[in-house]
């Protein structure tokens, strides 16, 4: 799996070859799938992937074999990010 650090990279890959986005909604391994157009329009609006505290995280992971983007739990996007320590 390849790690993606910026939302623009994720969008670019999704537009080129992606099919689905897989999100762990609760942090307990309960994964749901989103259509890429829904994620791009509703979630992928920020510049950085961040955790709930606003720390930039290297997320998501890209599975080249299945063309699925996996997003860690409790991750969203933001235009502002603190460098993760």
C-alpha cells in the first residue's frame, strides 16, 4: 500500500484509477465503502488529512491491486494543520 499525505494527491489518484473509498467509521474495524465522487464532493475539501486534534496525518493508504483508498478512523480534511509530532 502507498501512503498519501495530501488531499490533492488522493483526488488525483481517485480520478485516474480509483473505484472506491473504504473508511473505518468507528475505529473498531467496521469498514464502509463510499463512491469516490461522494468522497471528493463531501469530504475531500481540505488540503491536509488531519486527526480530530488538527494534527496532520499521513493517510490514507492506497491499495494498488484493488484500486481502493483506505482512510484511517477519525480522519478528516482541513486547510489548516499542525505538524504531527
